């Protein structure tokens, strides 16, 4: 079906499925299955590292939409196979959730393999669909009292090579679930499991992964350090901020880190606030920690691409902003130990630690026409003393370009002019994703620079 003919209702169903159902599975660490999973009569499915899709079939026509409600392909062999299966089953309409994946010999499928296959005409028809859920049948919502009935129906419908329901095993106890996890994930290298039970709480189970990263900023609390800002490093030397948190740190470690980091303060163009609206204090990138995470996510439940700040560290100027880039968010973050044997070099805290686990997404529309920036605030002050003329100009811009992954949401710009100074013109910029934070920066700069004798002229 052509993109322009796809019903808006179908697009919304695809968006809502990721946002309201698949995106709300409870995340569980593989080592904690017995303590975190409830229920009985378990159905355990193998998690596939592919692209989540919703398949729509109506009277002989099938099309596929991703979690953003967009059609990424309409001429794949697996889509035609899906339509043929529905036609043979005598179903007039259906909506099915599936993973689009690329089979891989000697290893598990990877999300990045799907991207490459879609871009290569020679590989496109090697892509497969793995259905795992049913949303609607013949215009009515699919309702069953247990997932085993959903999987049984999928297996009845799809028996070919191009559309293959996800692997499923049943288990009567959590010990049996743990055995399945050990076999599929630990031994065979699967991405993880999805566990259904009579409790109707769906669990997504994944192993922990370790990442070495540098501390680049922190906030404080009653017991010392509250949260730490962490970054890895790209081959070009830029630091990429990807995580904040403090899980696993003892009270003693929090206080010790505060005493150390308070001696390493530096200036920064990049401003990030914690959940209380307090800005992170940026520090020299000297300390490396080993972190563990359960999951890295490149897209949110709203289908927005996760973006990370790119920073350069300069001994004189501190942290300089180099824009935003598609990246990841970390979930289940725990600080395991300090790595005193490592330093914040591109080899010791390499970015491939992230990309090996989760491929970064590409922003849609980044090459198209950019939205115009909006000037939110302009304040200009003048002071004349004899032949000396001094000016301060403060600007706040809303870029309207943050979704491109290349620009921050807000920019503060300060111009300091003095006719009698050797360095006549000085400029300073700060960036933030929060309007309240950027306005706080403006207020602070005005308080520091506009004293008695200054006249506002614009």
C-alpha cells in the first residue's frame, strides 16, 4: 500500500502499541528472575533484536508500520508471505505485532543488520518476520485469558519460512524459567526473554553488561554525591554523555567522591539539570568507573530518537559543546567499581562499548529544511565612562531543532564589548535542554555583570 493511502487510524495503532503495551514491559535482570518475577503457568519467548513492526491485513492487502507509525518498506517478500497466510486462513482483517529481523548464521540477529538489509536490494528479501502478539482479528480486539492461546494462534496461521512466530517454551516454575534463560541467553547468546504468566505482568529479562566510562559531572545530596554524569569517548576524541545515576554507591563512596570531585570543578558551555532542576557541576574527566546496565535504548516509547551531548574538554575553557548526536539512554545503571587502571582515553572508554550492545538510530528529517530559531529574550545594556564605551548583550534562543539530534533546545549568548580593553569583544555561550535552566543562566549573568551605572538600551 502506498504511504499516502495508509489510514491515520492504523498509524496511531502502531504508535500506541509501542507506547502503551510493548514499552511498558517490566525490565528484570537475568540473575534476579526468581526474586522479581511473579505468577505461574509461564510462557517464555525468545527476545529478538530486530525492528518492532505492526502488520496490517485487510481483504488481501498487507502493509507494515514501525513504532512511529511510519512505513519503512512495502515490497518485502515477508510482507507478501504474511498476506498469503492471512488469505489462506480466511481472515478478512488482522493486526499483528512482529519483529522484523535478519537471520544470522552462527550468532543472534542484530538490529543494525535490518538497517543494512533494507538498504541493500540483494538482501531485502532475506528479511524475516517473527510475530509475537495479536492486536485485532476481523475488526475486534484480540482478547484471551493467557498468552499461550495467542502463540498457538500465531503458530496456526504462520508455518512458512518468511514469517515465523517467536520461539516459545512453557514452564511450571521459576526454576524452569531460569533454566530456559540460561540456555537461550547465557549459552546461545539471545538478546533476552519475555515472560508471560497468569499474573498478566509481562517481564522483559536481559543480562547485565559492563561499560567503562568517565565521570564528567555530578550533583549533590544529603549524603554526598547524588548523581554522576557519565561519558564514553569517540574515536575523534569527543566525549559522548550517555548516562546519569548513582545506583550501587555506598554512603561512604558518595562522600568520598564529593570530596574528590569538589576539587576538580571546571567551567562548561553544556548545562544539564537533574530531576530537582539543579544543574550538574562539571568536572575534569579524570575518574573512570565500571558501570553495569541491563538495557541501552536508542528510541523511547514515543519513538523519538535518544540524543546524547557531544563535548570537548579544554584545560583552559573547560567543557565545550559540540552539538547533539543520536545515542542511547541507560536503564538499570549500577556503579560496580572504580577503574584506577584506566584513563579517559578513546581506547579505555571507547564508544563501541555502547554500539556493540545497541545500534544508534538515525534521525529522520535531519537533511530536510530546518525549523527557524525563535528569539525568546534580548537584553542590551550600555555604560559610558569618558571615552570608554561598554556594552553587554544577552540573548536566549529556542532552536526548534533539538529533534534533529544535532542542536540543543536552548542557547544563551553573551556579548561583552569594551572599547578600552585590549580584547575589545568577548563572547560566551551556554546550552541547555530546559527553558527554566537557560533563563536561570541569563539571570545569573545579568546579576554578575550589570551593576550600578548601566543603562538598558534595548
